[in-house]
C-alpha cells in the first residue's frame, strides 16, 4: 500500500526529527514516563508513521465494510442503516419486578432486552433450595419454573423484541422456558429472536459458576446450537463470552485469544454432530468487554473480526460469508467502576461505550454508575441508556463506517493484537485444545498473573485510577439512592414455588424426569425433552438435579 522509497524517506525524516526537534522538547518538558504501555503490556510508541504499517495490504487486511475479512465491520453501511441494539442489563427481585423494569426501559428507547439472573438460578437451584437462602433475587431475577418466566415476559411482544439471557449451565432450561412462553403467546418459533449466553467453557477459568464437568458442559452447549440450527433460525444459540474473561483479570489480548479458542471448540463440537459449518456458524455471536484504554479496545474489536473471519474460512472452510461474520455484543467494563466518587463512572462508561461504537459493535450495554454499590436504580439505568443515545444521535460517531481506519496507531495496534492472539491460539492448539488447557490450569494461571500485574500497577501508582489511588476525596458525600432488595422477595418467591409444586400434575412431572434421565444417559440432544419438562412445570432445580446425577459435578482445579 506504501511506496518503498517513500517509506525510506519517512524513516530518514523521523530519525532527523528524533535527533533535532524532539530533544529540545524533552529537555524543556520531560515525558511523564520512561515508557508507555497499554493493558496488554504492548509498548506504545511516541509517534506512529506509515513505517509501522508498511506491510499492510488494504484489500487483504482491511477491505470494505460488509466484505471479508470484515475488519471494517460486518455490515456494509454500518450505523448509517441501523444503529446498534441498545440492550440494558436488567434483572432483580421477582419476575414481576423485572417485568416492570423491562417495560420502563423499552418505553425509554431500549431496543433489546437483557436478562440478569440471581445466583440460585445461575447455579441450577430452585429458590427454596437450602443453597439459595439469602440470595433469591439479590443479583438478578429469580426464575425457578415456567410460571416465573410467564410473569417475566407478560405483555412483552416476543416477535418484536429480541431477548438476551445471561445464563450458562442452565441455558437449556431457560431457553426451553422462553420457547414455551413463545408458544403460549402464539409466536412461531421461527420468529423468536434473542441469545442464550450458553458459553460453558469460560466458566471454568473466568466466571467460575460451573455446574457440570467440561465435556458434559460442552455437550449441553452443543445441544442448543444444534437445536437452534434446526428449529430456531433467528436465535443466537451461544454468546461466546470474552467479557467474563476480562472481568476475571485477563488483559485485552488474552480476552481476545481465549474467547476465539472457545469459539473454535464449539464449532468443532457441533461439526462432530454431523452439521455442516454453514448450517450454524452464521448464528454464533460474541460478547466482549470494553475496558478503559480507548485505542486498545478499538483495535481489539477490529482484530477480533479479522481473526475470526480467517479462522472460519481457512480452518473450517466456511463458504457463506455470513459464517465468517463476528457479530458482537459489547458491555462496558464493570470491573473498572469504582465505589469511590461513583459519578466518575458515568465518564468511564462513556469513553468505553464510544470505543465499542468506533470498534463496530452490533449490540451495546452500558453499565450504570452505581453498579459498584448495588444493582442499577431506575435513575442510573436511565443515565446509562441516555449515554448510548447521545453517542448515537449527537456525537457523529455513527455517521460513517470504521472512522478510525487508516490511523497509523490504530492499524498498528490492530495488527499487533492479531499477531499476539494467534500466538496464544497456536499455544493452545499445541496443548491439545481448550479442555486440555483447562485441565492443565493454563487459562487460570494466565488470567491470575495478569490480574496480579494490573493490581500491582495500581498499588504502585504506575496506573492511575481517579478517585482511588489519586485525586481522592476524604469525606465523600453523594446523595445516591441505592437499590435494596426487599426480604419479601424471597418469601413470596418460595411460597409461589411451593404452591406450584402442590397444584401441578406431579405424575406427569415424574414421567418426564424419568424420560430426561434416560435421554441424558443415551447422550441424546436434551432440548426436546427439556421443553416438554418445563411445559409440565418441572422446575429448574429438578431438571438440573437429574443432570447432576448423570454428568456429575465439577470440582475446581487448584492452580498454584
């Protein structure tokens, strides 16, 4: 893309600048640090020139939006045609409480739902299980049965709104409930749109909310991918999630590489079922964090699309260009939010959201400023939504596709991000794949070491966190309303669940649970049987308990 002689001339002029102009400035005003590095420890140069991207080929490495390798975006017109989906994370208390929040956010301009579940639901326990005590509805909505799901989506037009569900181990049960609600609403299954996170692999080294062992967990993830490919054409069966990898302490390169490798594992598992790659790959989706280093994050998103396109084309021989798309949902970084001076989080979220937009996301969640203290209040959730709307309608960032393309700095970072991610992918290949790497503790140690380095930088003030290790206020007085979950939530939820158990057809429940046990032992796709079970008002916990008996429970490896 660049003329060799002109590159040499730029090199000569840069050396002249470094020997003449630069020393005068550094003597007068020394640089703040001896070296600058981003979160992935990449050395950031003082200035970038065409020298840094002299090997860049426009058509090979960038191309045009909507065309391979999709570096510049998966859609040709990007946000000029349609803005990203504004999807605010919501879920607390009872299904009725969350249903009210859903309707408020939709009224205020949200364009897609995103559901947070409480810990008992995430771990496959019913609300009246001893392990659930004190946690019901606290960090998300409590869902124990189809009855709860019916309340959660009461009055929500499921054929018009897409729904994302942040659930992993119990994904088959929650998707089955959603399908059952759609059936009751008279919505054809081919019109149901949304996403189950369903990324069980990252649980073993990031979020650590594991239920079943790795192989069984991948089996359940693949059940959903296969079922959706055959019956739910508009559903994203998995959201391959780097977000939790990053929140656990990984840097941007690790987040990118480990997420991509999880994706590779799911593609391989689904191909083993006999499906062709173009039968299902176009519905795979991804979920990343947008952290605080603005340009590093933009480069990560651009590199992610390019690397995934190459993997799908070269490793899995996809033919349909849509199978090579990386459609991504991005959430601003929860771990960067501070309890100190919480209003500062509005600015952090704005910077991170803008990076996501400039990086080409298809869907975006902006964190609320109070999330280091509590679940979002109506006020804080509204500010977070307005942040996206201001970026969309007032900033001009959505007016052209990939506006930072061609920046020497951004393109050099994008290239380096790709190279380092591919090094990790090769290393995991050499180990024998993702499950082997989990069993060796590779991911766990890499993330732990990265988290330790990052915290050391903060403790030693090599990395400034405004309001935490610099610019502190001794006596903070912020009249911020906190969302507290009323103790009535657990009592009401448990009473409603126990009433359901008394009034349902328990003979039918017993029959379908026996059928599920048999199907699990025979290694069948469990989705049809689980849908039958939830329609009989078998509970989440009862289904999970059957699968625990067949698959066993995961015991975490201790990594030193």
